[in-house]
């Protein structure tokens, strides 16, 4: 809840009139002089601005000062005329973005000038003039309300754009699997639940996918990838699993908190993958098309704890499986991997 108060004072700061927008929630006790609202440090800041306003009349000055009882920082707008000094204070200005603050300041300064003009010309006795001034004040107040509404609309639009961007980052637009922009973050969140547990990364490459595109066209190729992804997403191995599209016809599975990572376990994982994903042809608009995959395995907390290396190791193991005749799997072998770099 934002709060505002308007005070008319003498040039010595003696309060003549005071109006609170919400005196209960603001809870600032009544003072005979404004300087009593502040501690010594903040009083000096306020009095410096107040004095400047006295020296340069008909000009609005702004000062940010903390009210001592409530520890509440207010923005004070001060305008000095011949006989009166008008002080408008509010507590919400700093919460607004910078671009809205400047618009608010301009409107508030004009509002003070309108109120001050009423007193300066003794227009309280003229109902028509009073009505005209209050109409102008109401118009300015409406502009303030509209500015706040603009800010609310802008915030809602920003939230929607952020949500849309987040969805695009998390989900691959074609397959609805976790996308290449986000899969490492998704893996990190799963790993954080049990940082010391073993995790299995499977790097999956669809064998001869280029022939599908070349023979039947990219439309059928997309159908093929969507069908493959649906099967991959449905794979259930009994452990926390993330299915992802890395790029093109390359996919990945990360399985966390596995009990062991020996060849027997990896062979069982591949058998479950075959049963769910590759044993049956995929249905497309050009009929049923066979599917074959080469898979490389690397183990988190055994081969490495670095996710970039983990994926690189699994990719290398997949390349070895493909080189070995395709439609099979290989596990990362540190010695062979090191020898490859030595030979290079």
C-alpha cells in the first residue's frame, strides 16, 4: 500500500495544514514542524533542500529522507511561494523503474504547482476556479494512475515473454524433449538431489537418418524424429531420467542414481532401449520405416564429474559403436580415448 501526505507550512517549517492519503497505515505522528520527523542526519538533508527552496521560490525541489519513527524513506517535493511552503511526500517512488520515476516526478511537480496556485490567488472563495483547479488535479492524478497501469501491463507482458522464452529454451520445438539450450541445467538439477550418486549418460545417434530425408523429404524426416522422440520419452528404466534432443538426429538420455555401472547393467539399459525405441518400425505418412541407433555410454562420478566432459566421452563412445558396425553400444574407455589424443 503506497502512502502520501501533503503539508502546507510557513517558511520556518511550522505545519499549517496536513493531509494524509492513509493516516492509519502511514502511522506518522503529528508534528508541529517538519524537522521533528527526522533524526539528526536526515534533518540536515531535509533542511538543506528546504532552505534551497526558500531561496529559489516558485521552483520545485526533491529530497529523499528517512522518517525516524517508521524507518521509512520518503521522497519530498518542496515548493516555496511568498507566504507558504508546500511539501508533498510519498513512499513508493523508488519502487518504480527509472523511466516511470521521471514521469511521476514531472506529474507530481505540476500537481504541487496547481495546489499552490489555489492558495496564492486566494481562489478558495471562487467556486468555479476551485472546481477548475481540482479538475486539473484529478486529471493529473488520473495520469499517475494510468502510468501505474502501464507499468502493470508492461510487467505482465514481460512475465509472459519470459515464460514463453523459458518454454522455448526448455522444450525442443519439434520433439518437445528437453532442448540443447537447457539439458545441462536440467541434468545439474537432478544431480543436485544426490550429488554422490552414479549417473549414466547415453549419447544416441540415429543411423542413416540422412537417407530418410534424402529419400522421403524433410517433412517425413520430421515425422520420423517426432515418433522416435515419443518412444524415447516413454522409456521407463526405474530411475530419474531426462530425455533430450542434442542436435539434428542426435539425442541423449541422462539416468541418475543408478546402483552400478558395469557392462551387465549397461547391456540391460541398452536392451530396454531397443525394446522400447528401435525394435518396431516407425509409422510415417510414407509407411513404416525401420530404425537403428548407435549408443555411447559414459558414467557420471566414475568417468568424470564435469558435464561437458561426460557428454564428450559418451559422444566418443557412440562414435566407436557406429564405427564398429552401427546399431550397438559402447562404453567410454579412458585408455583408448587417451591414446586417440596421443595419436592426434
